[in-house]
């Protein structure tokens, strides 16, 4: 008969400890959205294990995959995450509501764009910041790209094509506050062939009226993305298009989840 022997938690191999730490829930489901709502920053749940004992602290601080969520508030956390994540793919979440130039720590985060797995940037002048500081290299691992700005117009979205062309595996694209004509630029762009989820918010802040697509233009959007599985349009429908798709709200989801 086999006798079971009690095993001290301190004798667990590092690999098992790390798998356990990875199962702890993240505090940040949508860190940029939380920041815009004024919610204070909270460290990830797994960080508490660094205070349990010396072994757990050593293991967690040296494991790069625990540090791949790069949240830029506070900036010290972003710097620590970049340093400890090594060469692992990262998830970049930047919130910079100020109209000031980007500080050096944020520029350092943008410099790591080629190894990003997901990228979300909220700023007052997001395209200008990207134009000045985003590296020219391709982002071969990037699957999700989200830009949020107070005002993105036709010219700005046209300029954003230079970034989208560097994302051959892009599956999710979300752009806030745009005008419809921007979507018809560069129909041959590579990202259109891999995209599965497209979310567009046509609402334009600052008193301007959004340029909404007609029914025919809705078909044009679908034709540009042959593998598209989900399309969400907010503040996008004129009266004829609303009647055509049978919705009265300012949001259209395709396929219709209801």
C-alpha cells in the first residue's frame, strides 16, 4: 500500500508555482476604460504573492509572462513591466488624456510596439503621437488594435493606414470617433484580409455632426473584410439605414446578438 507523504508548499517546483500564479484573476479587464472613468489604479492580484515568502517573491519577479500587461498608469508600473517581461509578447494599454507631449516613459512603451500582442491607446491627439513615436517595424504578433480619441477625422484615419499595414495578423480593430469616408481608403491593405472583429464609433465630439453611412455604404464596409465575423457600428445609421436593418438605437451589431 502506497503511503502518501505531506508535501510542504515551499517544496513545490517553480513551474507549478508559476502556473498557479497565472490562474489568479487580473484586476484590469479594461485598464484604459477604467482610467477614463476615473477609477484608481490597482496592482494585479498575483502581485500579492510576492509578499508571502522569499521563494514566491523570487519566482514571481523573475517570470516574464507575469509582467506582460503593460499599463501606463502609474508610469513606474509600465517601466517595471517592460523590464521584467523580457522579450515576451506584451499587451500595451496607454491612457494619456493630457494635451502635453508624451513623457519619455510612454515613448519607451511605444518603442516596444513590434512585440505587442494587443495595443490600446487613448489620447487627445493619438495619431500625431503614433506618427512621431511608433517604430517603423512590423508588429507580427499583434491581434488587437484600439484607438480612442476625442476627434478622429477623415485625414487622421487615412494616416492611420500606415500603422495598420504593419499588422499582418490583426483580428480585432476598434476606432472611436471617425467619419465614414475614411473606411474606403486603401482597400488593398493587408489587415483587411485577416480582420474578424470590427468596431467603429462614428460619434464626433466637439459639436460636429458625424458623417453616417447609407445602406449601400454598409454593404461596402462588409465587402472590404472577407473574413469579418462581427461588425459593430455606433452612431452610424441614417434614417434609411436604420429602417432597413430594423433597429431604432444608435448601435448596430452584425450578426445580431439578439
